[in-house]
């Protein structure tokens, strides 16, 4: 009996405890430490970042007192980045080619995330794989909803996505999300994947936009292209309150 207890109970519990302990330690970093550990520029498309800095809509977000700007990697400690979806599996040359730029408005529970999607994220049709887009939506919409939950953490209970149009590879896209309902351990977040807002003489990826005063309004479409819309139901399991001290993005 004691041998079976050791094999079936004691060893698995001990293994889980040791693994959990090693997992938790790298996450238990203060906010100031995390913000100094973002992805270096040498493994990113700096040309895309330079173009983003020049756009009026990014400048307005940076200057807005409602928004806080950070990079996605600032929320994920280095030991865990290789196992994180956005910072590991999908990150790098010809994939997610910039460290996603996040603008968050905690008071109104909304975010804007900027990605650049490379050639290696394509499907058989040459457009960005819809599975990649689903992962980005799930990850970002959950992040948007986390602050509204009691323990600031939760899991996806349902994710409904409507794909409207294919996303070209080697393009910059913007994910917009906002909490539309929250009560107790549940919240609902709606989001969209869009092309960037149109700026005068702005080039992003393979797309170029120009708007001249001499061009009549009917000659161009000033609205961004909607690639996908989504609704996420986020819930917090009751037992999450016991591990709320773990800082997980």
C-alpha cells in the first residue's frame, strides 16, 4: 500500500510542486524589473518601428494621458518568453517582426495592440493564417479583460470570431479591444483586427496611403479595413484567488 501511495500520489504531487516552484520564481518580479527586460531592437524590424513613430495616430496615443504604452515582452519574464505564444512560438524574423506595441486605458478597460505579420505566418493562399489571428485575438482580449476580474486573472470561456477579410502577409495590423460588460468573476470583451488608421504620406509594410487636399472625398476610403471581429467571454475560476500573486501576462 505504501509503495502504491508513493508511486500514485507522493511522487506526482512532489513533481508538480517542484515544477510549479521553478515556474513561479521567474514570474515573481516587480514591475520596474520587467520594464527593463523588453526585447532588444536588433531582432525586430526597426524600419517598421520607425514608420510607426512617424504616424499621427501613434503620436496621439503616446501623448494621451488616458493611455499607457508598453511592449508585450515587458509583461513576460525572459525565462518564459520562449514558451509564450506571442513572444515565443510566433515571435521572430518573418513572423511577428516587432515586439507588439500595446496602448492600454485601464480606466475605460480598452487596449490597442500593434503587430507586424511576416511571410512565415501565411496559409496556403498566401494570407496570414487564421489560426494565428485567433491566437492574437484570444491573447489580447483576455489581457484587456483581466483588470476587471477580482484576482485580475481568468480563462477563456468562449471566443466567437468572425473573419471578414484575409490579412496580407508583411503588413501591420491593429487590434482594438474593450470590455463591454463585467460582473463579478465574468466579463465580456469585444475586439477587432484592422488595418492601421490612414495617415498622410505614411507607409506601413507593403501599403502606402496618401491623402491630398485636391483629392475629393469620394476618391478614397478613409476607413481602416476590418479583417476580423471577436467577442470573448472571460471568467475567473474560484480557485484563482489562491494564486493571484503570480504576475502572468
